[in-house]
């Protein structure tokens, strides 16, 4: 058991360093993901083949359901929202 202590200490040290390294880069490069609400744009979440109206160019909450946002009107007024948060449709 006494000859295994240096190996265990080394593995513990490597594990702590890897966790600190990963935590640093996770904290430094936070991903900002703003999902627009399809419902508030007057649309519905549908499958791509069932989307008869215009497909939304914004990243919407329909992505969580693996569907696309179908809106009845053009999205000119919603483009200001996307430019405000740095999203490019």
C-alpha cells in the first residue's frame, strides 16, 4: 500500500489539473444562446415537410422539439430582435 501512494497522489493531481483547466475554459467562453419564441412571433412548431407558411430565419424554441417555426408573415420586424442579440439570420 505504501508504494501505491505516489501513484495515487499523481493521479489525483492530474485529475484536479484537468478539472481546473476545463472549468477555466468553460467559464471563459460562455455560449450565449438566445432562442426566440415561435409562439410570440405568431407561428407554430411543425415538421419541415408540414411547414406551408414561411419558415422562421431565427433560432427559435422549436429547435428543442426538433421542429421548425412556421410563421404566417415575413420577419422584417423580428430582424431587429436578432440584430440586438448578435444573431444573423
